[in-house]
């Protein structure tokens, strides 16, 4: 599977789901996905498009998707980690901030992620990264923030009452803060240089950040858990969860860790 294959799938997603952008999707859950969250109609529609596109490649791959779970194609191969809709709650409430995230992992850990792709389903904007080749926005190479000012801090909270007190010192150092509700897009925007630091104190799932993980690293940023531990050797799979801290550069990251843990 190549970036070009992901972009074809992204084009189909935007053509079919982007046509209904800025309209709320049905808020009635149709089941529960393998990742443990509620499945909405838009989740299933997006997953069907992605999986059909992958199956059409006729390559030995292992699909690991939030809704479906695990499926081996032609005996299995590299893992394809899929979040069909990252920001489902935004989508069903008519909030225009959600995406599809796809990553290819050639081994069993996050350090083995070789390709990452995120498409904003409202705008059609594409972010992608290839290991060792850089990160890109609509075909133009991008870099994360180079200086050491906390211009904008983005965050995600699963349990606000428990999460917000943990991050208030870091948030207080930023000139602006945002909570948009899509981890994959948050990380893509950090790789783009629009976000200085991103924090998710509750554990995020592999699907949410696999593509963003490579985007951040290939753009020059740093991403670890909230204690500063590398995730390169952490297993990437259906049930992996970890809290996240991502920053535009090493100096920002060290300053953020001190604010979180000092």
C-alpha cells in the first residue's frame, strides 16, 4: 500500500461523505465498534469505503479498524490502522471538524509505522507522511513549529473533570488554547506548524494517533507519552491506549513536560 493508494481512497471518501458536509449526521448509534466506542452511520459508511479501497489493492495486509476489528487479507501482512471517522461526535452534531486516518505499520510497534494519511472530510485537505521522506500538506512539504513560544496549545479530554486539572499549568502558558475533538487532525495541524503543543492526558487509541504519530515525527516534531517516554517500542494494535504529548520541537516538548510533571 502506498500514499497514492490512500489518496485514491481519500478522494472517494470526500466525494461521498464530503457532499453532506456542514450537515449533522444521524446521532443514533447503530452498534459498538471493536475499539469500544459507539458506532454511528457515518463511521460505518466511511469504513466501508476505506476497506473496499484496500481490498481492491489485492495485497496481503492486516486491517485493524476501530469499527471492524481485525481482518487479514490474502493471509495477512503489514498492519493498516484505520480510524474511519476521527471526531464522530463532531460529525453527528454538525460540528465541522472530523477526518479519516489511515496508517501502515510494517511491524508491531509505532516505530514501525511507515505511512500516515489524514484527510479532512470537510475541506478535502490531505496530510501525509512517509518514514524518512518527510510530511506533506496537499503535496507541499511541511514543518512543525521551530521557535519555543507556546502560541497555541490544543488538547483532548475524555473525562474533563479529571483531565483538565492535570493540564491547567501547561494550558495557562499558552497564548491560545483549543479543544477541537479530533486527535488525528490536532496532530496533523501540529505537523503543519499551526499548533505548538497537543496534550491528551487520558489514553488515546492506536487508531486515533497512528497516522498523526508519523506526521509529527516527519515534520520535525516530538511525540511521547505524557511522562516523556518514547512510543517507538510500544505495540500498535487494536487495544493499545496511551496518553499523548506532542510538541513542535524538542525544546517545546521539554518545557511542556516540566509544566505537566514538575
